């Protein structure tokens, strides 16, 4: 339950509705956690993927942005910008080899 609330807060970048939910459920522990927690922001933008990962402009930017954000989420939102970039560079290089197909494969 708490993990789902945290993921929802990150995806909406807002805590207001979730504070109300905690109050309605009388979950003071989670409410205190949300109030103290700084909502993490994904450390990359699409233009940075083009420049720093070497992606061409176009649909790959969206694919790799989504892939990077999923990896960041899997790592509890703790990956730094450089770590996400290195992961995406590696995935992009793998995708260029004939045996590989899509990002994350």
C-alpha cells in the first residue's frame, strides 16, 4: 500500500490528494512520511538523451526516456543522472547489434 502511494506521488508530482487519503484512512505514519518526503524528479530530459546518450531525434527519444524512467523507478528513484545515462548508453549500444531488437531486451 505504501509503495503504491509513493509511486503515485512520484507519477503525479503532487502530495495533496495522497495526504487527504492518509487522513481519511487515519494513517498518520504514512502521512508523516509523505509530508517529510521530497518528491523525486527524473533527472533527465529528452534533449539530454539526444546530446548525452547519442540518440537521434525522433521516436527513440521517447522509448529511451521511458526505459530510463522505469530503471530509475526500479532503483527506488535513487539513480543519479550519470547512472541513468550510462544505463541508457549501454542499452542503446546493445540495440545496435544485430542480435538485439528493442530497448531493454
